[in-house]
């Protein structure tokens, strides 16, 4: 605009030119642009105002000032309206002189031409501004759409990843993985309501952004406490906390805001969001996200965070249910595992490892109890030993195992003085009569003291992995003979019984296939490794340490099946 004012002063040979914009236009309140720059436009501005107020027609006047146009001195004024694309008045291109003068036709034409060019320039600027605003609006909308797509993808991943979590540790890890790459929080905390208090779900030292820093104890805190996360749980709503960089600011002297959760104590976070986790029967706890820079949580972001909290709540509720189910199953399993009896002259030890999937329990068991004395017989100190495997590794298998174990014990009592094969046959007949759908394998043995510190072992094998015997000199024997496995659909038939002597210092090892069976591996190779480990074990190693060593060195790492190891050592003479 100053350029047009300068050209007007040169063409019309006047000292002052200006572009005055209509106050109601887009540049309302702007100072008129003058040439020379910084000159006082009075009394040109009142003349421009009159031109606009009267009829918007060009004015070319020259007279002695009478005060009506803002001053008393003589001056000459020429002004031409600036017109927009729809005929609207944009302003005035004007020139003034300090003395009266006659305006020629050339002056009128030159100023009108300049005004037309200036109007065109203003219309172009208006269109450019409109295009710029439209482009910025389109870019802003594209950015918003891109952000919404990213958030939609995040929610889709969350719905998929959190749908198959297997425990609280898994939920914690997956939430951290999901949010760390998209929302990029500097801190994440997960707290749950337990027995009227809030407890952190802590992670490992590798989970840098999750929960309390490594090495810090995650103490429970009261649900009725002042912490914002406790308020979010009590009030069932999102609580947003602004940290020192927002509430106080550098150098403001304002006291830092308290952290939203005890896990964030010592962290200077700018924004923290506490999201209640709503479960089926109430609020389960809260998910807390903290950012070290101010984080804008608008309506769209609140919707995303609320949805994420919903998916997390579903995963937490499922994990709590699974944890409770596994706890009950393990208690059931422990209740059905035998407390080994004291047997003079023998050392007994057993080890049970549950499967690491499904209900994390199974049908493997071991048992040992004094053998009943036959009518008219004398007490001998004999023991009954069993290791078995009911098909499956879930609650059903564990329940069937408990029934089979009790029935086998009863069979020994009902057939006192008879061999272990008779007890197995009686068990099969009972399962068939009671329509008990039990199938699996077992080694059932009777161990009776003999002369010279020896023990007589009699056993019957129903399709089970062969027991191992290692003597004091390290020689290993595999008790290979076996019969058919146990199955409720098979007609019970006669079973065999073998026997051997166990000399002082020898060890009998019974185990289930969960110890030697591994996906992609050869079971015979694993049995050979087990035999070698047993033969080369340090002399005198306690049986519990021996069993743990065998499980660690031979057992599969993925633990897809439960496993039992049961060892009996004859005291050295």
C-alpha cells in the first residue's frame, strides 16, 4: 500500500499520498499508510471519511481550510475509492497538497488508474489470504484426521493385544508397550483396589516407564487418601493434574503440585491423567499416565483415553479372574499332593512342577503311604509308592487324579498282602463300574525291607515312563517292562508284576513324561540325559537338591506339561 501512495505523490507531484482503509473493512483500526513514511495524514483522513460517508464518489477539491476537514490551513485533496470484487468499498487512495491547486484531467485519470491497480492488488491480497486460510484449514484438518487415524489404530491394537492377556504381569507389560509408542508418556502406573487399599502393579527393572522406579518398594496406600489417583477411583472419573511447569512455571515461585500417584514421587511431570478402570462390579483401580511436557487433553483425547482405560479394565478383570482360578486350582493341587511319610532306612523326596499354560495344574501325581498288613500278618514297615499321569493339565485332570489316587489307595487296602498289579486291576474295574472317564499312565510299586539293609521292590507299570535305579557305584538300570496304559474304554485284563532288590545306597527315580517330553525333541535322548545326570550326581547329594538339578538340566523350558519327580534312596549300610 505504501508503494501506491509513493507512486501517487510522484505522478501528481504532491507532498503526501496515503492509502486509507475503510474502518469497517478487514483492516479496521489500521493506521493509514502514507508516503513519505511517518508523515501526518491530517487533514486527509477526515476528507477520506467524508468521501466514504457521502456517496463514495471520487473527490477532487482545493480550498482554504475552514476547519471542517480537520484543520484551518489551505489544502488541496484528491481521493478515489478503492472497490472490492463485489463493489464493496475497501478504502480510499488519496493525495494532498499544502496549497490550493487545480486538478487536471490527467491528474484525475492518473489517480483513478492507480486506484484501480490498488483495488486489484487488495482484491488479490484478499483472495490470497482466503486461499491461505483455506490451505491452513485443510492442512489442519488433514493433521487432525491423521491423528484420529493414529488413535483409531491405537485403539484397534489395544482391543486385540489386551483381549488375550493371561495375567496382571502380562496386562502391565502390554499396556506399557501399547502406550509407549503412541502417546509417549514419561511415566505409567497401574494401581488396583485390594482390601480397601490401592496397590501398585509393579514391573521388572526393565520396565523403565512402568510403575515405581526399580529398587523402590511399592507400598499400598489408602483409598481415602489425598492422592489424585485415589480421587479418580473414589469419584469414578478422570482426574487431570498439571505439574510445576504448567501450574507454577519457571521463576513463578509457585509451589510444585503434588504427584498424582506415589509412584511418580520425585518426577517433575507437566501433565498427569488418572483414568479409573471400571469393571463389571465396580471400579477396579486406575491407570495413570504422566508426560514431562504439557499435554493437551481435549474432547477427542479424553475419548481415546477413556476407551483405552475400558480395554485395560476388561483385561485386568479377566486377569484377576484367571489369577483367582489358578490360585484355587493350585490350592486344590497342593491339597491332593501327598505329604511323604517317615520311613526308617529310606530317604524320600518329591517335586511337582505345574504346566505353564491353561490352568497351570494337571493330572500328574505322586503318592507314598504305609502298606496295610494282611489279616494275621505282622507289621513290616513296607511302603506303597505311586507316580501317575492322568491325561490333561487342567482342573478336570486334577479332579480326576484326586479320585484315582484315592481309589488306588483303597485298592491296596482291599487287597492287602497282594501285589501292586492287583491294586491296578482293582482300580480299572472300579473306574469302569463307576463310569469314571480316567485315562493315563502309572507306576505302582510296593517296597518291603529285606535282610542286610536291602529293600525288595515290586512294581507294575501301566504304560508309564520306565523308572530308573542307580546303585551306589553309579550304575543305572532302566526298569523297562510295562503293560498297557489305563483307559476307561479298555476292558480290564491281567497285569504283570516285576521285582528286584535295592541294595544300600541305591536310588529309585520315578517321574512323569513332563520331565522328558519336549516339542521337537527326542524323548529317548532326554531319557539318556536323565540317566547320565543321575549316574554322575555328586555322592551324598540331598534328594531334594538332586531332583531340582534334574528338573533344571533335563526338563523342557516351556513347561507345556506338568511334571513329577519322586525319588527313594536306600540308606547306606
